[in-house]
C-alpha cells in the first residue's frame, strides 16, 4: 500500500507539471461504447466519469456563481448504471467520495478547495474567478462513477433523531450543508418548543437539544423546520420518541454522533429495549476496524459512549452497532 501511495504522489506531481492533454487521455471505451462526457458540466446535469488508475481528469462546473449560489452540491454514485443513476453508461463501478470538506484532498491539499476521497478516488473542486468551478479527479482504480451537479440547498439534512430517556427526550440533527438560513425550529406535536440559530456552514453542522418538559410513557412527534432569510419555512423531517425510565425503552436505536464533524472527541448514543450482547465498532472507509467501543452485555436503556479520534487522521469513518438481531451503521467526520 505504501508503494502504491508513493507511486500516486509521484504521478500527481507529474500531472501538475505536464499539460492536461498529456495526462488526461480517455480510457478505452467500455463494451465498445464511447465515453459520453464533455469537458464541461452544466448546472443540473449528470455525467458518467470514466477514469484510469493514476490518471488526472480535469473539467469545469458551469452555471452556479459563488456569490449567488454558494458552494455547489456534488452528488456521486458508484458506477453509471442507468437503472440506479441519472447516467447512461454501463461500466465497472468504483466508489466515489460522498462527503466534501474544505481544505482540498490528501494529494492536492488547498485551504480554498473542497475535497473528498475514498480508497479509489480523490475529488477536489475550487472556485475559478473566471466564472466557473474547476474540478479535478485523481484515481487509483479503473472504472467509472456518476456525478451530478446542483446548487447548494438551503439545508440538506443528514439525520434527525429523538431518543427517549427518563423524563426527557434528546433531539439531535445533522446537516450536510446550510446557506441563507436564520434558524431551525423544533415543533413538538405541531407546536414550536425550541429555536436555534443556523450555522450556515457549507459543510453542515450538528445540533442537539434536550426536551425536559415531557412525561414518561407519552409518545411525542418532533418536526424539524428551517427558516430562511426571507422568513420562509421548510419542513425537513419528523420523528417520534417516548420518554421513560431506562427499563422501558421500546426499540433499538443508533443516533447520529454529536458533535459531527468532531475534533477529536464525539459522543455516540444507542438505545436497547432489552438487555443485549452489544458490539459497537468504528471502521475506516476501506473496512478496517479502527476502534472497538463496546463489546459485551449491556442493560436495557439509553447508553452514551465517547469516541476519541486523537490517534486517527481526518476523514470519514463508519460506526456500527450490533445488538442481538439488530444492526445499524452511521457515518461521522473527523476534522483536525
């Protein structure tokens, strides 16, 4: 793996030094079909991006001005199967990054660029003052992926959870991106009970609130609402929870970690309706286990476990809960 990374760094340096035409030759056609992709991707379009190992592909995103539209949203899918993506070319799928953070990539770091990476791909994009976004794809694998380009959403919701405790309910939510918002509202059974200012971070933010004015055994419905600068509101999601003593949790649950992104510590909450043999583990994006947080019998109720990523590198990690026949996974982002 070290040799592969060293080769990738050397070729990355070569890619920067050479003209684009010398390093971005198209891969051979797949099943005799031509590669259906131009050097320019317009707002609202999707494209099948075909890559060869150790090759740099560079093109432009056009139609979303930074001052007017904010940071663009890139939506990616493995492969270009038309049954599963908006793209129209069948090929060997490779997994692209789905989370992009400020600071560029591993091999092309930049404080002004947005980047994401997997074991196969690194994608970075940055605003070019000539009126377009410049995007670079550096690959360690052969294959293709689907990429769609759209304006930044006012609020893109990643998760919304409510977990009951003893005479309280912990409400958490995480956004993938935010722009032009004033605040979020929490409605309980249709009535506003909490308001918090929006962060308006293009990489999203994690929020948490404890509702301590509830009664054990009563079920409540929580609705998350965003409010923009014009005063318009939008319902983002809804969830249910029933508070009670630790012995009356009614269902298994794995909440989004909080805070997220985090540096270097975060809390992971899970709930058990009955005593269970529990495994809570953390993995990197290539499936390697990096931490075991819980491994053994746990009592019924709501449990909070702290995870410390001080010894890990920045990036996206997966945490997985196995309890009896129940299993759930979620993503979290470590940003140092």
